[in-house]
C-alpha cells in the first residue's frame, strides 16, 4: 500500500512551485514512497541500550594547542605576492559596491 499518493506529490509540487507532468507524478509518488519506507526502517534499529552520543566513537580534543611559533615576516610574505598595498595582499574586487 502506498503511503504517498499522486495527489500528495501534486500538492508538494505546487508548494515547491514545480511544474510536473502526469507521468512524473506517478514516478515521483513511487520514488518518495520508497524513500519513506527506507527512513521508516531506521526506526526498527535496536538502540534501546545505546546511550545518546554525538559521535560513533569517543573523541578527545582533536585540535592542536594554539601556540605562538616563529613564522615568516610580513615583508617576506608580501614579496611573493602578485600585488601588495598598505602591507596587505591586493586582490581583484569581486563584489560591486553595496548600495
């Protein structure tokens, strides 16, 4: 028995402002029904003894410590740039002026 009807698909298409043909309504009804059946199977998983979690495996801090370390000087970095201005990289404008 189909849980998604052709009328349901037509309604969803109208809400999404999609133009669909009669053939597509039939095809999408079947496809959506299969998707909903697959999602419903997730509820069949035996998870009563599984505590809520954010990850499947325990994690500890995966970030490195934020430590100040020596790096290149600004002059050395900007010397390799195609264009520099006011001690910064100069890049082409990609957005227009905000109005």
